[in-house]
């Protein structure tokens, strides 16, 4: 169905069940945060898994999406759906410019360029206080009514919105990978010179993937700003860029469900390890090292390998 | 062949490639006539593959000019050369290993027929290319392997798949780099047959090591040694040339 394999369909059903049940068992706020980061990681995985490019600057699009949505809703009094869509568009536009600059580079140079560009955005966010609130960030973003009709003040109401956007994101990412475009990207990954000799211009396809990843990051950032009611500098910083890469690697690079599992683990760790204070980062680092040593394919990647089926 | 009246599709003048002091291709002037099969032969390291890389723009020449159908293509990008109808195969088999044989051929059909950018559509849309792709696979004897992963095919079959993929673009000028290298005799015979059928309506420039293949197929042969053109002509002329016998056969049998 919809080009999902059997194992993927089962996973999707489980995922939907978990999404529906979660707010009754855990803080809805935590579950929503997981979904926002999962959406962000799904996009990042389009670059890492499908194209094979490691971006160290994905927080730029995530953060810009958050600031855009936060600014429009708080300062201009627009409705949340406009904020979130605008967040995605802003992320995509920035991705179009940065992708154009970065895609010409390969490997480590690509990673360095994306990092450098994201740092420019970070310093921009510090300086442009009229838009970002600088060090204070944007505080108290109101949860105004969706389309001006459906109030989101209740956690369960906004949860429904986040869940729908997130699940659409999952299906969308699967579709991109299993589209004629996705097929070209796979072939480029497999043998780029051969694709060039067949008349393809691989950079165009990589750029589109870069933009798609940035759009998803922007939507995720906008959604998260709506959920949390605040938008701060940390969302646009290098630590967030690192965090999303960690989520993808932990869950399983190049899988559909890996980034979701990765986001769940990383966010859950942040919550449950919070009492350890600064040690969180050390513990996270330790878990990451162990995971890389034990499951080189990531958790879902390892599972898919054992089941001999894509997940 | 009425060589006198047919014009050149592809011409080079003074084509030169230096790699940090070492000249791999040295002042080569080629003229490939429309509708002919032109062979480029020479011992290992003569510069044949480098020549191909220059012609298809995978490498930028240090000097010289390349003209294709009257247009100067010296500064074109490799993808644009392919789009103009000059398509190459590689010496080291170039297939998409993680894709099936059918998908390999389809990827070539996909670009021309405008189905390579739509990321919102299902890849089931590509099934409309299946018939054409299967026909191409049949042509190279890979009919039964349509659903086999390319990486799992034998070496000879990978080469055949690469040719089928190249043919999917129906290129007017086909550049084959040692199409029969590493193949069994049976496979070689099939590829030679295929090339004979392919020549209808197109020009073929091929690098070949196997002399018997060249003898039966080519209208014109250029012999390259150490990056330079040593001799040129039909098989009879070239194979009797004493310089060719010493340079080519000499080092080949050393
Ligand atoms: N990218 C490169 N850098 C340096 N030297 C090269 C490069 N490519 C080819 N060469 C050298 O150029 C010469 C010609 O190589 P090649 O064109 O592959 O020969 P052939 O295909 O005739 O066997 C060889 O000596 C090879 O080592
Ligand atoms: Mg060679």
C-alpha cells in the first residue's frame, strides 16, 4: 500500500497507535517535542541517508522556522498554521540559497560549509533582536486558534495538530524516497559518474533534496515554537545541529523509522537524565559511542538488517 | 564505406592532456566519420581511456579543440555532452549495483522522458518504461535477469547491462571503452553481433584490446602509443605497418 513494504506498513500502524496512545501515558509536551524533532530528523536523513551528505548546520533551518512562526504569531497576531507554513517556507528559501552554495563541495568540505553558514545564521539571530529577541528569544508565543477557529490552548488539541503534521511528514518522506526523483537520487548515490555520462546533472537533484530537508526542518521548528510557546537561540545553535545528526545515526541512517526512534531516545534521555545536570551530555556521548560500536547501522537499521526488510 | 563523401561527426585537433608533467594524450587529431565504426587501439597506458575522458569532458584538455557535429564542445560539461547525443560506456563496468537490471535501464529512459524530478509521485509511474527497458535487456541477452540486482550479475553480464543502459538513450554517437574486456568468448561474440546491429543510424567510436574484434568490425583504426597517434587506416593498412607491429604487438606480448 502506497509503496510501503509489509514490515514498513506494520511499523506505520504501530507508530500511529503509539502516537494516539502516548498523551495518555506521558506528558503530551514531551511526546510533541519528540514528534517535532522526529520530523526534523526525517528531513535531515533525506540528506544523510539518501544523498549521503552530512550537514552540520541543519539547526539554521529549524531555528529560522521557529523564529518565523514565533514572530508572525506573536508580533503580527497571525494564526498558527500560517506561522508553521511560513516557517517551512523560510527554511526552504534559506535552504535554496545555502544548498546552492554548499552542494558544489564534497564530504568534509560540505560539512564544513554547512556548519559555517549555520554559524552565520546563529550570529544573525543574536544580532537581529527585533526579529529574534536576541539573547531572550521570543517568549510567550500565544497558542491562538488554528485557522482562527480551533483553539489550541489545551495540550490535547495542539497534540492532535502536531500528530497530524508529523504523520503526514512520515508519509511524505517515504514518498520522496520512493518517487521517480528518489530513484534518480539512489542511482546518483550508487554511481555518480555513470549518471553524469547518461546526461544527468546530479547537483540539481542534491539541491532539491537539500531544500526538502530544510523545509521539513523549518516546519518542525515552527511547530515546536507553537508547542513550547518560546523560541530561543539554542534552537539555532550548533548543539541542535549535532543533536539531529545524533538522532539519525542512533535510529538508523537511511531508514524511514530510524530518525523517529532516534528522536524518541535522545529527547527521552534529556528529560529523564535532567537530574544529572551537565552530565547529560557526557551520558549521551557515552550512549552514542556504545551504539556506534554495537549497532553500526543504528537501532532500526540493525532491525531492518536482521529482518532483511527495509524499515 | 564511401568515406570520401561522409563528413566527420567528431573531430579533435591537437588534443593534449598533461598530468603534472606527464603527457598522457599528446597532440592527437582524430576524425570520426558519420556512420562509421572507428576503433582506437594501443597498448595499455597508451592514453585511450584518457582520450575518452577528454572527448566526453570528464577531463578538461590541457590543449586542443574538440568539435562535435560542427560545434566546438571543448568547454562543455560532461552531462551536456551526453545530452547532445555523445554517450560513453566505461572501461570498468559502471552499473548501479543496488538496483535491478530493469531499474538500471529505466534510469536512462527516465531523464529524457521527463520523469526525474517529480518527488511527490509514486515510483510506480516508472513502470510505463518497463516494456522498453525489457526489450533493451532482451537485445543484450539479459532478458531473464531483469529483476536481478546488478551487483549480483557476472562481469560479462554487467558489461552487457551497461551497454543496454547506454542504448536506452539511443545515442547517435556511441563511445565504448573496451566493451568486451573480461568477457568469455561466447559473450564477446554476442557483443560483436550487437555492435553490428547497433551501427544502423549511428556512429561508434570504440576502444578495444581484442584485435579480432577490431578486425571484423571497424572501418577505421587509430593506433595510439604513449599518447600519440602512431598510425591510422583500415585494418589491412594498420596491421601491416611495421611501427604498429613493434609498438603494439611488441609491448603487448612482452
Ligand atoms: N588522472 C590521472 N592522473 C595521472 N595520470 C593518469 C591519470 N589518468 C591516466 N593517467 C596516466 O595516463 C596514461 C594513460 O592512461 P589510460 O588513458 O588509462 O590508458 P589506456 O586506456 O590506453 O590503457 C597512463 O600512464 C596513466 O597512468
Ligand atoms: Mg583504458
